[in-house]
C-alpha cells in the first residue's frame, strides 16, 4: 500500500531523531566503505585477474581513498595488496616496489606502527641503494621517511644524518 504524506512525514521525523544521535562522519565513512570502496575492490579483483599491475594501481588508489577518510586499517590492507601484486609481477628491486613501500610507511605511521614503518623504509632504502643506478629523488623521499619513523632518543643522531642526506639529494636535484 502507498503511504500517506502524514505517514511519510512521521517516519522521516523518527529517522531524523535516530540519526541525530549518530556521529555522521562515521556513518558517511561506513557508507562509502561498504557501498563504494568495497564494491571497487571486488570489481578490481573480478575484472583485472590477469593484470596484476593494473590491480596494484587500483589497490593503491583505494588505499589513498581509505587513508583520506581516516580508515588507516583498510588503507594498510589495500597498500599491502598492491605491494604483494608488485612483488609478484616485477623484478626484486624495482622502483615501483620501493615507492609502494614508501606509501605503506604513511599508513603505518598513521596507526603508530613506527617499527613496521621503519622496517618498510629500510627495505625500500636497501632496494634503492642496491639498484646500482641513480635512484633520483625517490631516495631522498625514503631517507626522509626513515628519519621520520625514528622516534626513540637513541635514534635521533641517525635521523638527523638521514635528513641531512635527504636535503643534500634534494638540493642536488632541485637546487637551493
């Protein structure tokens, strides 16, 4: 049966009363996650099975979306999927793997996982130094990220050294 305008109005008032007590930002995050981002994850997996690097790019984009919504746990999961896909499809010390590790660092830092972030930075740094070619500004980014993850007082000297090295590299590439 069709509802009367008074019934619809009454239901909307009840709905407004219930919703007025909810943290609407959290509701919006949940709705975006459940109805948009989760569907995008499923679509990426279903539609790009034979294309791991395309899937990695999609998972990276999803990680960025989750991070911008403040959903760091979901962002970490998507970034780790992107990293795993790149590890499967690319050579061991590929620049894209180091870049993904650097991106992973920030979702780990967001969650206070500084030791894991430090480990990811050190892995990226080892790859970049091992490549045998000029890694460019990416090395400066990794050095800076690693310095930021070093939070214990006994690490401050190393953090300062890393920041100075990152600054010198940036000056080399961009000038003063």
